[in-house]
C-alpha cells in the first residue's frame, strides 16, 4: 500500500508525505466562502457557490422524497394468506418446467 501511495504522490510531484498534507493541490468549485471557511479551511476557490442554507434545503428535500408517507396495503391484503401447501406448490411448479 505504501508503494502505491508513494507512486501516486510522485506522479503529482510530491516528494514527502508532509508536503502532501499541506500541499493545497485542490480547489473548491461551486461552494461558498462560508462553507469553505467552516469545512475546508485554506482551500482555494475562485468561484462561489452553494451555502449551508442550500445544502440543508437539498438534504431535507432528498430525505422527504426518500422517507415520504406512502399508503400501503397490509401484507395479507397484498399477497394473500399463504399456507405451507401453497408455498410448496408455487415453488415446485416453476422447477418442473
């Protein structure tokens, strides 16, 4: 693993791990100064972008879509009541074909 990391660092022009840690070789694109100062201190950004308000609104929207209330039939209404005889018969039929 160390050889792999060293190889990637060499390709990026980084000779020591210490210089990699403080290299600041990335730039934030589409993130506001407010978010950069709080979460990515010291990262360069020439373009503004989303704020915490936008990030929070999108997170709540995605949560609401994922966990929305849905009407659902009870299990017995949607699949019927199965007995062991029904289950064995249903499973053996496809196996015979």
